[in-house]
C-alpha cells in the first residue's frame, strides 16, 4: 500500500510540473537519478518580440528536476519595449491613479490598477480586456511576474529534501505550474466520466457525490454574485477565486487545514487554495476532482454544465489567472458557434450568458492566442 501511494504521489507531481515525466517505479525501488528537463514553452508571438521567453528555472529535489514558470530572458528590455508598445494605456493608468513611470518598483501597482479600471464606471469607452494594448500589457505582466513567483517557490522549497517534503507543504506544491489536465483536442468532443484517465492510467472518479451539490452551489452563486457575503473577506476586484470557493463550500464541501477561510479574533485568515486560482485548481485536481483543458472555446463550452468551475490561462504559462462558476447551459447554437453558458463571478459582479455583452469568456482567444481554458468538475 505504501509503495502504491508513493507511485501515485510521483505521478501527481509529474502532472503538476508541466508534463514532466518521472519513473514512479524507480522511486519505489529507492533509486534517485538526475533528470534534466527543459520543457518547450511556446510564448505568444507578441511576447517574443519583447524578449525571448523560456523555462530556465527549476527545483531539484532528491534528484528530481521540477520546472518552474517561464520568464523573459531579458526582463529589462521587455519592460522598455512594453512601454513603447502600450504607451496609451500606461499613460491613462498613470494619470488616473497618479503613478510614476512603469518600473520594476511599481509594476504591481500598474497590474492592480489596470484591472480596477476595468470596473470603473467612468472608464474610457475603448478600454476593455480585449483591447490590443490591454491584452499586450496583461500578457507582459503574466510573464514578468514569474521571476518573483519562481523566487518565492525556490525559497519555500529550500528545506525540502524529498518529494514527500514538497507534498507536505500544501502552499508550496499547489503554487507550482499547473498541468494541462486532460486535454480535449476535438472541437466536437464531449468528455464523459468513464473517459476520464489520470496520470496513472487509472480511470478518475469524481469526489463523492455528497461533496458538492451543484443545486446548492448555484443557489449561492445566484444570491451573492452581485455583492459580497459579509461572512468572508472581500478582495474587491480580485475576488474571483474567493467567490468560487464560497460556492464550493455552500455546495457542501467542508473546509479543512489546507482549504479554509475564517475570522479569528477579528482577523481574517485564509489559505492560498481558497483565494488563488492556480492553488485552487492544483489542490482540487489533486483531491480527485476532474480537471479538463482545451484551447478551443467551442470545445470548452460544449463540456460545461451547471456546477462547473471554470478558469483560463492567458499565456498558457501554467498560472491560471481567473475563475468563474457556471450556473446554466444551453445546447449548441449554430448562430453562436458554441453552446451558450451562464457564468457567475465577482470580477465585474455578474451572472451572465457568454453571448451577452458583459460576459466576454467567448471572445478571449481573439486577443489572447495562446489562451487555455480549464474546467473543474466535482
């Protein structure tokens, strides 16, 4: 039993670290072999015009190399070029929020403000998530932030001497680059439960049917999509994963030592798995929920159902940026080119059909050519 558990643990880690392959049997036999892994990363063409983007950083734990997030080869040059390419949107943000010129010292402020301005009722009419300069700046930040992410992971892993140590640190292993889950490549494919295959080649079974009630979750989503529940901390424009965690909890999933949100002595305490999209996905993918991905919107849409948790990664760098929850679906529409679906989310505070004017999930790939959709089922 112990050997079987170890094999499954190694397989799980292999999925999380961007398709790397490690022999579980070697671990079971007590062997440790250096594995040089340099996975290919195909960055959006726009980013390659700023600087080459590669996966150069890795953790090496007990002879196993675990690839981290892709980064710019020259982040200074990339920042200089993005200021020229996105001068209009940067100038707008600088004026609106009183920011200094974009630099390595204030890029966090710009990244936060560009999202906040999306929901400003007085925003410029041209400003949207699919505007070319918004999309370019968003993709730039998605890669630029990875230097910091990698440093944090390396520091947190500095005391890990085995894969078991890594898995024992929930915050660490759930912050690693996410896998592509079960890839759906055929635009007409509908994946049924009996087709789910995990990294061991064993059919996946979703969590217990009593662990999540889509009916209860949807009732909660429909009640609270437009305002914050005072029983939880409100992260305002960065509240998307916090909200879907609340939905999952309202649907019957119990909090635990890894996934929680509480108030203790007047102070909020919560886990990254509750509030951060990548940590949420990695954790529940690990726990037995079914995680599917595709780069095709029509394929994504046809596989949705009431109760599905959805996400996307704009640059396919392994870091999921946003989350929503599906409250309703319709059959395939030839006029739309996809099966319409209704999304509740706190970013923008809506419960709206994808075909509606305020949703936008259906138009993302036109502005983010490397975007990957993900869906999580319980």
